[in-house]
C-alpha cells in the first residue's frame, strides 16, 4: 500500500496490526521486551502532544543515540507533530555534533544518556536549544526533561495534520568527500520511498535491524517500511553482537552493508571447504528462519549471492543515496541479477549522461539545508 506521509503509515499499522508486536529489543542477556503497534501509536501520540505543549511544534528537533524504542517514538512523534527531525550520528565527537545542531537550527535535543556529553556541550555552545529530553531519565530535572515522564504527562490521542510536501527530516551526509550536507527530505519523499515497491513481504515478518538508525537506509527500510508491513522490528543497540542477536531474535530478514556480509561469507567459505552439510550450518549461524538479506551502501561481491544461496539465504542487492530517500533500485526475490543493483523503484526514473547517473522522481530531496550553491550544483530541471 502506497503512503504519502509518515503519520499515515503509523495510523494504518495501528488499525491493521494494533495488538501485534511492532518493536522488540533485548532487555537482558536472554530476555526480550516488546511493544505492540497500539502501544507504539499511543506513545507516539503522547510524545507529539508533549512537543506541542513545549512550544516546539514545527521547529527542528534533533535525536541522538543508539537504536532504541525511545529513538523510534521520538522520530515518529516529531514527524507526526509537523516538526522537523534531525537524526544525528551518535559516533561523532561532541564538538562536531554541536556544529551540526547549530547548522540545522535545532531548538530541542532528545538524547540517550550514552551521549549525555553532547547535551552538556550543547548547553554551553548551542544557545538556541532550550529544551533537553533524556531518553533514559525516570524523572524530570530542572535542566533535563524525562522522555517517559513527558509521555505520561501528556497521554492522549493526537490528530496529525501534515502536508505531503512538508519538510520532515534533515539528514546529514557522512562528509567523507567534504563538508557534511543536510539533506532535506519531505514527508512524501520518505513515505513513498518506503512503500512504493511491493516486495511480497507478508505481515509479521521478523526484521532484525542492525544498521545505525540515523542512516537513511535503516530508517526508511527497517523502520518505516517495516511498520507499513506490520513487521516485527527487532532493534539492537550495537552491531558488535550481531551473530548472537540473530540467534536470539531468529529473524526472517536483515538489512546489511557488504562488509557485514563479507564477514559471514568467510565463515560459509570455511564450511564449504570442510564439506559440512549446508542446512545444519545455516541454522547454527543464521537461526531457524532467516531467508533474506538486503544489501546496500557499497559494492557487493556478486559471488556472495551464489555462496549464500547454497545455504538457503537470498541476497537482494540494491543501490541508493540519502538524497533519494534513499533507495533508487533493488533486486527482487523473484528476479535476482547478481551482477546488478536491480531494477529502478517504481517512483524513480534514471539516465546516464557522460558517465554520471541522473535520477528523477518523488524520492529526490528538496535540497541541502542552507546550502544553495551545493543544491544548485546537485539538482536540475
């Protein structure tokens, strides 16, 4: 089903899958905690109420921390309230983050206590931020509000009224090729990119989310697409224990970058060389259910597609960039071409000119925030 705003995705999921699990995460070594789609919707509505009560509706609100239920609710509530979410890379130094907060005109910061140093640094140098919210604090403090406290204080439904073409997210590029740029994405950019392609994924599919949640690939495909399909989204705070988490959550699908796939490929190559049977090895490494890995973010050795297929795992290689919300093309389970990045998304057109790829469609960004020269160099009619 095609959607044009993020609140519409969540409302549909609540109506269709309300009592089913939406988000799961590891509470302790062997204990999993979860929230249903109804709980996710109710918490999102309540936090959107809090944003409006705090006078931050329509303003730019940053979110920083590892993947967590609180991060997801924060993002959904920001976009539901008609405000602009600014996801921040939690691995950056505090000084670099403060620069991004200033450049993005952030007025409110929601942070995980793992990066309390960012809140402390921002309080000293980012003078336009006057509301700080801790995802982990159980009580409100004079300078820092409690995420859960705000939800409890503002329980109730929220009626979103957001336009399809409204700016909803400023997503900074990595800056590996120069100064990082704030990619401006609208409600329709993200919602349509996540839902325009029917990949024949059924409801209740268990997805293990292992990529950094501030990345467009994870946010769009794991979270937004997952919600639209009624998936069970299992979140992990770190990719370090991915092998253990696969066995704990027993997912059906995982989004990975090629470097992760390469790590598993080395294990499979050792197994194949030893002549061990494929099925028992697959279950020991990938659990009982895993059948699909989606790959993006870099070049994937096409030989891995055949290698994983020997063990009953389908790899779907795709291509994209943050400026396109982010997916431009992908392989499909019924039409795999291992030497390609698949077919264009239904909402994209593409052409090559002098060796460069030009993309047009509803996923293409509005531009770079407060960078008109770079925007003009990148976008054209």
